[in-house]
C-alpha cells in the first residue's frame, strides 16, 4: 500500500515513520509513505500558501492554487490514482469500518489541514473524502494523518505478529463491540487477582467469558454501539428456554 501525505510540516512525521512496526513494513516494502510539502508548488518568492479570508474574520485560509497543483502532480507519480482524504473538523468522524474500507485500497492521499482551513474551492475541485478524528480541533491534520496511516497499516496482511489481534480489537469486524478486560502476570497485584476462568485452560469457556465481558463493557461505556441485531441476540440469549410440554398419553383403544 502507498500513502502520499501532503503537508506543510513533513518533519513532524520523521519519528513516527522511523520506529517500530511502521519502519519494518517500509523496510520490507510492504508499505510506502511519501511526504510532499505543498509549499514547493508556490510561484511567488515568499512561497505563500495562505491568505486572509474574504469577508474578514480571524486566521488565514489555505489558497487553492499551490495545493491543487501539488495534488494533480502527485497523482501522476504512479498508478492507480490515489483515493483522496482531506482532514478537517468538518469531516465525517472516522470509524473502524472506514479504516477497513481504506485498507482495501492500493493508494491513499491524505491532505493535512492547517490554519483556519481550506478555501472551499479545493473541495469543489478535488472532491476529496473529508474525514475527522472526532468533535475536537487540532492545530493541523498531521496527527490525524498519522492515526489513519497506523490504523490502516494494522489491517494489512502480515502487519502484526498475530493477525487475530486486528480481528478481536474493539470495534473490529464481526460484532463491532468493545474488547473485554485483559490480564497478564502477576496473578495477584495489590489484592486484585486475575479471574479464575482465565486460568483453567478451558478455551471455550474463556472465549464466552471474553465475549460476555466485552458486551457488558460496551453496554456500560458505549451503548450507542448496540445495534438492533445485537440487542436481538442479547434478548434471545437471556430468554429462558421453554420446556416442551409432555403430550398426554392416550388409550389406543379409546376410539374403538
């Protein structure tokens, strides 16, 4: 997979891309991340990328010219053309299902916002998918771009030591519920002990416990994740089983 990241501050990504699993994936050519400073597409001696907003107001707005020129040139660097994401607090809040969709793409371009945002004509011309990390504001889109890269990377085949990790994570695939509690050594710490069921070696019982605990945690912390289908399954699981009534015995000679 290839990422092209358009940013005014490419140096921000140096530590992020040069450590841990992301570095290994790039060394193994499983992942490509290319940084493009769209200030390099300016045409004035001051390398201007922003200007005051028409109509007045605080801050500066990113101009359409340099950014659109950058996008159009970067798109020609390789095939296929990238799916364009634009980071913005006005964008759709990302969910794991979006990340799973992105992981199926061969190439993604992420445009990092700055200042008061983008000239509206950038969206009108490029038609990007505008995305957000949530209902809060950052100084720029670089942190959001890092989050997207890492979230997508985790779903690539072979990215993690155990690919099952990406399947059982919170929000992932299947039921989209939160993951339940996890424990490791020591078995007892400051009077708190590991649940006995995790120590008995009965993996079927352990799987059920984890599912139940994940469901309980979801209901407590994120009830908005409980869909009608999941609620129906919960109701069916909690419904007492009906005992079949014994059919009355009849005298075989009664109708003779």
